[in-house]
């Protein structure tokens, strides 16, 4: 009922009806009063007329004392419907005539008066012959006037009742018509308040209610668009957080509990968000998942949070399954107006892979730096070896008649050859050795290498091979790959002093973008060398590829075996990994890109004696005077005419003065800003048919050499020099090439 009184519809209807009732009541009252006044005036006029006529006639009868005629005349007057009584009195005040019911309370004063009996009293003196003969009183009944007034009142009330009824009906129609739209609008607003954004209010008119409904619909559409945009933004944020692996949390200081924790934050620690919230927080001293070595630092950082100091900290965590992870966490306090910490916002990210990548990058940079140093040292060392070996060969030729002295020379040459092998290992690590790739069947190469390993490893080591079928061939330097496998096998033997098993396995594998660096579309042949030896602890495993790092006794290892394997595989466009567990063994996996062609059968040809010259003219360009002297001596011994230059500018001057040489033999790297390629280009411009041969101590820059140029690797022996010069002179010779087997590298 109270709600009914509060409704707008009820108030509209009630207001209309009340206004109508008041207005009709005033109209009825005014109409009745007007009728009553009209009747009163008419009655007064009629009473004055009747009284004046009566007193005029009654005066004669009263003078003659003819009371019978007076009575008869009075009765005739009484027949007037509105007259209630007539009385006549003489001058002495004696009543001489009284007809009709005379009110007891009547006062016989002059003038009209309304009695309490519903009679209108009028009186006047009776004058006849200019003398007052008595007094006449006539009472007029008010019943007719009152009846007329009452009838008018009844008609007015009836009409008012009908009008009120019609006004109620009209008010109901207006109220229902007006409030129906408002009620519909109110229902729509209530649905919208409860979260229904698909609601709309019907617009039935262009009045104020219609304008409100239209404005409401516009507001709902704008709200729906804003909520849709907000949901889209939140979804994008969630996806970004998910893709970034970012977890976040909110700590409420008042309750001492998490106000919120994202699922990602829990997953970073190896638990769900609910489990993380239930287990407590570092803010409460719960450090059970924190790596023990980082707990003091983490506890200090979280303690500082409560005093208002944020942090960004990287530390280790251990998941319930025992997995070690490294996370980066940032936290900042939120203060109230009094400067007190009320909440703490934090974000965390699993950076384990990033940290591992940084460590690998650091290791790769370290190896690259060491490789550059060793490559430079090897280049200079090659020059020293070339000088020593050349002079010893000359000395050996002079001492051919003295066998005892010649044996010492041969021993020195053997030592230099071992030094040459050491340089090759250094160049392999620095990825600056010259490779001769060929199409190789991995299974065939592994099988052939295993045949050679038996005597080397001994009977205590069991060798087992697991070779994949239909393995695609690879493009690699066969000799270097065989050497790499032998090095790995020897390392495995040393890790199994009491015997064990060596397993060499082949197969296919795919590398991700961070590991692959060739164009093999991710397809790589994998050769794994696995042993059951002592394995390596993490500290040793971290430095396994470092050159000169070894755990063997002094004199039993150079520390270049794995570094040489690492450099060779990287230079070949492949990848190498090493896995080791103490007490379980070590596995080294070599990944080499597949070849685009199939292997071709090779035919071994006999090695001929060093060829001699035919008086051809050769220009030697070498900045090292000792090496240059040896080359000049050797080539003259082989029958060549030789000119020499110490640098590029001197060589260009000689060629400019006399462009009549058969061969240019120049070092690739020369001082003075003019290198071997510059000399060759200038010489070819003057003498297009000039043959070119280069000398170098490492392979850097060889890929850009002209395809018809020969390359002589330092250090070299006298016979190798002779074969290279002869081969370079024979290029383009229609009679055919001399079949030689020397470290001749032709870039194609």
C-alpha cells in the first residue's frame, strides 16, 4: 500500500481528482448561492408589493371597523402560495386579525425578518386618510425558495459527481498513458543496473519521456561500446602478460594476505595461484621455494617493502618437483594519504631461458675472443714454422752424405710437423683453418672410423654403433670430421680408465633458429658420441670447449681436443652440444647440415715426384724476408726464374716496369695497405693471361678469391711448394693438369 502511495501514477491520478473535486465544489457552491440570492430578491420584491397592496385595502376596512370584510380580504390574500400568515393590529396594538400560523418568536418591528420557522416576516403600518390606523404583518414561507435552492444544489452535486467520475477516468487514462512509458523505462534502467547491457527502452513519442528513453538508449550503447573496448583491452593485456610469461600479485597489508595472485605467478613457482596464495609469502617469511643461496637477499628485499622501499631482484627458486628456475621480480609499495603502506604490487617473470642464453652468449663471446687470439698467434706461428721447416729441408739436402747429422735434422722436422699439427688445432678452434668439404655418407664415415678405433681404445672399451637408415649425405671435410671423432673417442677412453662402453650413433635432427646457422632448413645429420665414463661436474662442463683447458695430468693432454671439434663444426655450418652427468657419462652431439647432392666415387691417384720448372718466370711477394728467401731458393732449385718483392707497392712497381711474368705467387695479407688481391687485380689488368697463386696461414678471406687461383697453406714443405706452383701454371693448359696430391685449395 505504501508503494502505491509512492507511485507516480497514484500521485498523478490523486492530484487530478482532488483538483477537479475542489473546482467542482466551488462551482456548485457558487451556483447554489447565486440561485438563493435570486430567490431572496424576488421574494423581497413580492413581499413589498403584497404588503403595500394589503395595507392600502386593509386601512379602509380598519377605519370602518369592518373586520368581516378585512378577514375576507386577508383570506383572499392568504391564498397566495408563498404567504404563511397575516396579522393586523390597531394603533393600540391589539390584534384585530390573525390568519395562519403565526411564529411565537416574531417581533413586531418594522422591516422584514427571517424567522427560525422558515418564514420571511414583513410588516408595515396601515395608513388611511393620512393617518396610521394600525399595523399589518405578513409572513412569507421560505419553503419554495429553499426547495428551489435544494433542487439546484442536487443538480449541481449530480453534475459534479459525473464530472468527477469523468475526471477520474481521464486521470486514469492520462496516468496510465504517461506512467506506462515511465514504467517501461524504469524496468529497462533496473535491468541495466543489474548488468544487462542488451536492454533498450522503447521510444513511443517525441515528448520529454521519449527524449529520456532515447538518451537512455544512447547511454546504454555507449556503455556497451566502452565495456567491449575495456574487455578487448583486458584480453589483450592478459594475452600480452601470458605471452610475456609475466605474473603479478597484490598484497594487502591490513589483512596480511594476498588480495590477488595471477595464475602465471603461481606457475612460475611450479604451483597454481590458489596453492601460492594458501602457502604464504616471502612477506611473511615463507622462503621454502627460494633457492637457499638467495634466501638472505630475498628476505632483506621483502623486509624493505614493508617500510616502503621497492625492489627489482633476480633470484633462484626451486619448484615442488625440484626444478631450478631463475626469476626476475619487481615490487612497489602503495601508500595512503598518511604515507603508510597499504598495499604492495609485484610482478615476476621466469628468466631461466634468458639467463641460460646470456650464459651461452657469454661463453660464445669468450670462445670467440680466445679464437681470435689463437688465430692470430697461429698465423704468426705458421710463418716461424715455414722458416724453420724450409731451412731444415735445405740443411737436410746439404747433409745427405752425413747420416748421423741428417737424423738430427729429420728429428727437428718431426718436431716441427707436430707443431704444425698444433697450429692446425688452433686454427680449427678459431674457425680459420682451410676446409676441403666433400659429399660424405655419415654412416660410411662412422663405420670406417670405428675400424680404426679398436687398437687405439684397447680391449677394455666396447664400441657399439647405432646407425640410422637412409641417412642423407652431408658436405664436410672428411679428414677433419674423422679427426674430430677420434678426438672424442680418445677423450671417452680417458674418462673410462677401467673400461666401459663407447656408443656412436647417427640420426636426423632439427635445430631451432638460435642454434641453426646454415641453409639446411633445420635438417641436420646428427652424430653422437656417448660414453659410460666418470662424467663431468657442472664447473668442468662449463669450460669444456675452452682451449688449453684440461683435467688430465700434466703432459697427457693439450686441452685442444674439444675446442678443435667445436671450431671445426661451427666452421662447417653445424652445431655441437655436450651433456654430462657425474658418474653416468658424457654425450657429445655433432650436428652437420645435409648436402644438396649425393656422394661421388673418388679414385685414388698415385702421388708423383715434385715437378720441376721449365724456366718460367715467377714473381714472389712476401713481407717476411726469411720465408721469401726460402721460397726464392726452392723455386730456383726447381728451375724457375724468380723475382721478389717485400710489399704490395714494390710488387706493383716491378709489374709496371716489366709485365712479363708467368706466375704471381703472393701472400694474401701484406703491410702497407696493398694486399695480395690488389696486386693480382692490377697485374691481371696489365697481363690478362697471368697465373695467380696465393699463400696464407689461415682461411679467412679465401671465399672471395677468384675461382682460377690456387692457394698454398703455410707452413709448407719444398715439395708442396713445387706442386702448387706447377698446378697454378698448368691451369687452362689444354694438355691437361698434373695430378698432384698436396694441400692445394682451389676455391670454387
